[in-house]
C-alpha cells in the first residue's frame, strides 16, 4: 500500500504555471511598422546597389537624397524635430517595457482558470435565460469587469397589477448571477428588467 502510494506521488505532475493572461505590449504594432519601414529601406538600398553597379538603369535614390541635404545647417527647427523624435523614442521605450493589460478574469478557487469578459457576459446571459420568470435575456459589456444583463420577465397573472412581481424576478436573477458568476470572477453584474407586453 505504502509503496503504491509512493509511486503515485512520484508520477504526480507539477502544478501549472500561474501566469496571468495579458494583452501584447503596445510596442508590438509599432515594432511591426518599424520592421516594415526597415524592410522598405533595405529594398531601396539593394536597388541603389544594383543601379550603382550598372546592372540596371536608373538614378540612385539615396545619393540624390543626400545631395539634397547638402545645404542643411543647424537650426531651431532641426533642434525641435530632434527633441520630438527623442520624446517619441522614450514613449515607445516606455510602451515596450510596460506589461500588457490583463485580458481575462480569474475564477476564484481555481488559480489557473481564466475567463474572458465576453465569456463571463455569455455565461451570465445563458444563466439568466434559464431562470424561472425570464422569457429572454441579453448581456452586454460596459467595462472589463462590468456586465449588464437585460431580461424580459413574464407578465403578472391577469388581475394582478403588482409591480413588485417584476422586481422580484429581477432580484432573483441578480442574486443568482451574483452568487454563481459575480462571486467566482469578481465581475459586477447589473440586471435590468422589462415586462412582456400584453
């Protein structure tokens, strides 16, 4: 018995890493654009090399551009442009070093289970739609942690005009959603109820 238990313990897999799902840093799209610009410059450089060696007809672009800059002198405009480029570089560096924003909500009690806000809204909608007194439900995201569920409640029986019946359905739906979804994910769920028209 003890030997078998020891063998089972040896085979146990290590715990999964508890990394939080995050969006890619904002520098990634900028890096892609800069990579495309560098590829374009490389293409121009290769073209100029081919033209300079006489393998193809044409005028070199780089040497013509450099000749056009021959009369440029230090000026306030160039200093301002250099300062702006330096600030842009610092901002891009900050974006590159800053971690991406969290994209998912962690499920309480399951350290490696994460749900996207859209999935939380879909689960809230499905849960509300199956509760008694609800004809239909629609959910929408207001923020990463805020879900609004619009429900259509059944009309009160004929002869009963008690407005508290619709409020009771809404309150019951909100309690269930808070207990089953809000408590598990930390999402704030708001329920708005309308009544089936007669």
